[in-house]
């Protein structure tokens, strides 16, 4: 299951990944935004595992929002704009 969210002028898509042979999930996030007439895309896989798919969605989307706000050290959208 995937979940989408809008934040500021960005679209966030969360597609959690089920860890094989476990009951754990990884966050897998894609951020989309428009740059003039083009669509820009950045993909992120934050560290951490979660017990449920919903938790992976919630934490992944929150991570994407922090990236958009420039609050994640070493991760930025500005170099892609």
C-alpha cells in the first residue's frame, strides 16, 4: 500500500518496503515538485525499521517534510532545483 501527502508545494509518496521473512517495514519516500515546466523527483530511504506498514508511512512522510524544510543533515532538495 502506498500513501501520498502534500506539503508546501511538494508531493510526497510513501511506499513502505516489507523486509522479507520478518514483520518489519522500511520507509521508502519519493518527493515530487514542479520546476518551471518540468517535474523534479528525489528518492529517499531513511534509516530505521518499523513494526507496521502504517508506522513506516507516518515516519517516512515526516522525514520527507523535514527534508523539504532543510532539517535533515546531508539531505537536500536545493541541489536538485
